[in-house]
């Protein structure tokens, strides 16, 4: 993937790659070095139209009529194909994102494999709802709901965990019998294309999976969400874009599933296992350079242990290894782009102007000539800010958190819930009752006790408020990607 600049990342429509149009190429940039490593073919509206039409034909034709057992068998073969080509997927993900190779291998690609296996299991085990209704004079009615696929689903994904998030949607959508048109982020187009190959090798019929590359409103994303042939939209990305996509889809009243931004809190009580809390907080603040929707950007710490937590986190932030993604020792890669770095550095400035004490970081690291053109920032921790300050209210999406003291449980709950977002929270305590009590009071879709990002893929995933609409995962995904028809039979 890192060979010369003539390498093209192509669109995939109706089972085949589309010859790139030289006039519609944009650069694929390695965020670790700033170098262009490929050109991406931006789909025009005619190509998006072809992709939607071919998805419709696949849905109306063979794929929509494929029995469940064959669909789930195919999903399992896809998982095997990704595993067989693991290092290609890893290399593609690293080239696009600059993330450490170990993370790409152990988190991103491993989860993609798991997504295909878990949703094969979930869909194979999903039954239909039925009710016996008692009627007058001893008669009865049988109600049963037949779940049918939506049809053609638009899948729009961001750049932070490209393959993981794409497969999280594509696997259940296909398992439920839908055909999909996916629009990966313009910044991370590569693994969606490799997935097209894996799906084809596994035997997916032409048109059931299509990839169109490009940007938002005036490009492939906008063409796709406005397209009248789309039966549903599943979107992961920022809250602002989600809101825009919702208004685009609204006139045709199609189902939407939105996994959006977060401003996630952690609460550390004085009775927590501080070592375990520090390990968990370090992961939750700095994993993927803070570019996970679930990452913690607000840490509320009970005053008696505030110093211990602050010192412990500073030590762990200093121990992070920022270096070339291919280096197995690297823990922390660059941000996705120079534009995103400008945004994150803007919050660094705002925090200092608001009176933050910068415990560690706060700038751009010196990493030498090879990585000098990359979009790196230092892992950063602040104290001295309050919930009134923009860096504590707005999603930054970088390796940064504000530490804020609290005195009582009630105060901690109030501070953590004082946000328009509602994605995730983590509570650190050894008091069993308090753990359950506080975790349940978090106004979020996912609340952890003494853990972070511990996922069972059968459990519901999603957020409230600005963090999204609906849930995916396990049966929630089946509910989104299917529509019930209730049949009532008078017996
Ligand atoms: P983004 O909203 O800028 O882009 C997401 C996708 O939408 C991209 O493919 C983009 O090209 C496309 N897009 C942009 N404008 C569009 C439009 N008008 N119509 C159709 N498509 C459009 O988000 P991003 O910067 O790529 O990703 C980071 C954001 O994603 C963060 O806010 C993060 O919290 C969020 N995120 C949420 C979750 C979750 O599960 N809740 C997971 C990962 C990332």
C-alpha cells in the first residue's frame, strides 16, 4: 500500500472495480509522515447511482432470497478470508491512519473478524416474535412477526477505526439479507476496498456490497444519502454531520441509525483500586491517540486521591511511546490529519487561555525528520478547568483529558451528566453498590464499572443526546437492519 504515488484506490460496483477517472483523483496521505501514498477515485453522482442500482438488483435477485443458513455461512467464510489476509488488512489500516501496527492487528482487524463471526451467530439464532391472543368464545388468534431486510442500506463510516466500524455495520446488514453501498471516510478508503475482495472470495454475489469513495454534501456521501433508492442509513461520525444526514433523509422518512460523538466522563472514587483505575484511565484517554468515540476526555476524581491520580496519569502519559507505526514498541500514533491537529491544538490554546495547568504535553512533539511531516501532538493532561470551559464541554477527539476534583457522589454524578453528549462513562470504585448505583445514573448508552471499552458484541451499543439515535450490536442490529411484518391469523 505504501508503494509509489500511482497506486489507485478504486470504487467497487456490481462485483467489480471501476476504472479510475484521472480527473477525479484525490490524495491518500500517510498521517505519520505526511506523504501521499496513493490516489483515491472520487465517485461522481452517476457512479453512486450505479452502485445503488446494482445493490437493488442484488437485493431483488439472488442475495435477498438467499436462505439465512447460507448467508451466515458466507459471513464465516469472510472472517476466514480476513484472517488469511490479515497482514494486508493491517498494512492498509496503518497506511491510512498511522495507528500503531500492533493496535491495527490486535484491535482493528481482529474485531473485524469477530464482527463477521458474532453476527453470523446472532442472526443464525434469531427467532421471530409470536403471541397467542385469546378471543371471545374460546377462539384464538396467532400473531407472528416476520422480519424482513430493509433492502438497500447506505453505510457511512468515519476514519478513526475504519475497518472495525465498517464491518460492525456491514456484517449484520448482510447477515439480515440487505445489500449495501458503503462510503468510507475519504481519509481511510483502503480497507473497505480490501473487504470487497474478501467478500467476493467468500462468494458474495455481485452488487450486494459496493464501495463509493468521496466526501460529504457535494460528493459521494451526499449523493448516497439523498438517493431515492436507499431504504435506510447507518452512519457513524460526528454529531454535526449526523444532524445534517438526518435532514437529508427526512423527506423520504427512511430509518436511520446514528453513532455520533462523545464527551465521555470517568469518575474515580477514593475507594477505587488506584492502580487498576490508572491503567484503565490511561487506555481510555490515549488509545488510538484519543480518537475513539468512547475515549475519556473528562476525569472527575475524589479530592482525597486527586494528587495520586494526577501524578500516576502524568507518569503513564510520559511513558507512552510516540514513534513510527511500524515499530512494535509504538503505543501512540499521529492524529488523522493536519486539519484535525489544527483543531486539537486550538483546544490546547483555549485551555491555557482558560487558566489550565498543563500537567504534561500541550504541544507538538519533536520526532525527527522522518515523522516531521506527520500530524503528531503530545499526550496532554490538564487541571484547573471547570465544566464551563469549552475544552471540557466540546469533543476534542485527541489524546487529552481534563482532571477535575469532586467531594461527594452526588456532585460527581451531576458533573458527569452535565453535557449534551451521552455516549459512555466509566466508574472506578470498589464499593459494589456504589458502582451499580452510579453507573445506572449516567445519562449514556454505555456505562462501565472498573473497566473501559470492555465489549460483548451482543450487547447494545450507542448513545443518547448528541451521541446518537438507536442502538446497534446483537439483537439491536437485527432490529435496525430488518423491518417486521406482523401476520395475524384467526384460528
Ligand atoms: P464526520 O462526521 O466528519 O464524517 C463521517 C463520515 O460521514 C465520513 O465518511 C464523511 O465523508 C461522511 N460525511 C461527511 N459529511 C457528510 C454529508 N453531508 N453527507 C453524507 N456523508 C457525509 O466524522 P469523522 O471526522 O470522520 O469521525 C470522527 C467523529 O466520529 C467523531 O465525532 C467521533 O466521536 C465519531 N465517532 C462515533 C462513534 C460511535 O460509535 N458513536 C464511533 C467512531 C467515531
